[in-house]
């Protein structure tokens, strides 16, 4: 019974890890990657679409991103959307493409990113705690209803804590990896 309750929150904890991965893709480092700009929303024909839906995105050099829209009418809206984003990037339109050179990060910007990473990690921890608490409440209800014994209840509590710790560790690992990339 308690295994069922614990297994029920695993997909939610996986979502937390996936969310952190997606958020970290948007954090700029000194290295250019297409994932930095691919999800920026562009106003095009009265719709909001991601850059990746409107263009091919590549990284021909370590600090450059090249965006090649499928239609020339996409050039200006993509350029404006990137310029307005909070990534501090300066897109340059060259004939049928947009080139972005990733500037070197300042000490202040690195500190800002470090603070942002700390916030993301704390948000993830809070969400993990929320799911652990929800499962623990269900386990206690099962105990109070007589569906599980006291031994099973405390065994479930330990298993639940181990699961929460495992996912907190996964998030910490992702954040630490991104911190290392920012330092380079």
C-alpha cells in the first residue's frame, strides 16, 4: 500500500528535474548553444512561435549562434524577440540570417546567474518537499484507516525521505554542472 503512494509521486518528482533542466538551458554561459535561443517566443503573423519553429539554429563557433529563418519575413521578428529577451544578446541581421556573438560574462553577471541558480534550486527543493509532505499525509491516513501497520508507516517514511533526497541530489547535480559552465 505505501509503495503505491510513494510510486505515485515519482512522476511528479521527475517533472521537477525536467523543469530544472529546461530552465538551465536558458541560462547563458560563455559557450553558445542553440538551446539558449530556441524557445524564445516570436510574434509572427499574429501568433507567438518559438524560434526553433521558424528557423534552423546552429552554433558554427564556440561563441556564436547562427539563425537561418525558413522565410526572410521571419528575420525582423526573430531579431526583435531576441533583442527584447533577458539574455543580454545583440543579434545582427546578415542578409538571410541572424548572427549572435556571445559576449564574455562580467563578474557581476556571473554573480547574478549564481543567485538565479540558487533560486531555481530552492524552488525545486520546495516542490520536492511539497510532494514528500503530500505522500506522507496519505501514508498517515492509510495508517489511521488501518490499511498499514506502524512498522510499514515508518518504513514508508524512510523510503519517502530517501526518494526526496535522491531527487534533491539530482537537482543539485544539474545546478552544480551549470555553475561550472558559468565559471569557464
